[in-house]
């Protein structure tokens, strides 16, 4: 194995933020697109939890969490401001309400989909306030927090885009669209066929 191997799933927001970070870093990896209902045996061998992204380094080290892949690939210039707090809120409360808004029938919950949506909007309103005074979540330059959070805000927005676009979150919408229209995001979302053992390597980065 000459290059790191990245197991990924195109539509997974955790995998999106890992791919953007790897692209930005210039690290070339062998990309293996998987379907979560048909996980390859090698993925399960190196990471039995079976989620993506998973990065297998050339020395055999396995990095199983998207944030750890981001921290491995990005230099310290990306770690500005209160990025840790932003990611804790996103990966905690925001993701909790996002899942129950989008997939409410999967959960036994006393709150309705609309109530979870409102809890998520309350968090987005705090981002709106921040972005009314600066270009990005942790200052006037893009940071790890922007790459980490934008795939989840995208997922929330796309659940009902017409409704989302009517929210009084103009600075947030501008921030999101700027990232989604960037060459970095577009390159991270190029479609690849499902990887099968024996396929020719597909290199990414």
C-alpha cells in the first residue's frame, strides 16, 4: 500500500468534511466509495464499527472519526477561534435535532418533527448572529469549523429547501452557499462507483 486508503460514502456529512479537509491538505488517497448496506469486508476488518469515513494510513494506522481525519490533514492555521465549541454543538445538540427532524419516524420521541426543527433553528440563529459580523464561523478566514459544520447545515437545509430559504438567516445562507459553490466542495462531491475488491485504484486529492 503506497497511499492512504479512504473509505467514504458520498452523501454522508461526516465523510464530506473529511474529504474537503483531505483535498485542501493536498494529501492524495485511494478513495473507496462504499454503500452502507453493503460494507466491504476489508472495511469491517480495520474498523468493525462499520461507519465512514475511515482512513487507513500507509503505516497501518486507522483513523475512524471524521474530526480526527480533519485534524490529521489540516495544519494549525485552520484551528482558530472557538472551533472546538462549534463542533461540540454541531455534533451534539444540532445533530440530535437534525436526525429527529429529518427521520422522525425512526425515533420514539415525545417531540414532533417540527419541534425538533425549531430546536435546530435556534442553534442556526446563533450562527446567523456570528456571521452578521464576520465572514466565517470563527473569524474572517475559513477554518476547520466551517468545513466541519457546513455539511450538516446543508443536510438540514435540503430537508425542506423552500422553507429553509424563507428563514431570516440571510448571513447563514450566504455562508452556506459560498461553501457549497466553492471548488473545494464541488471537488469533494464528484461521484464514484461503489468500490469492489479487485477494482483499479481511484485516487483522490
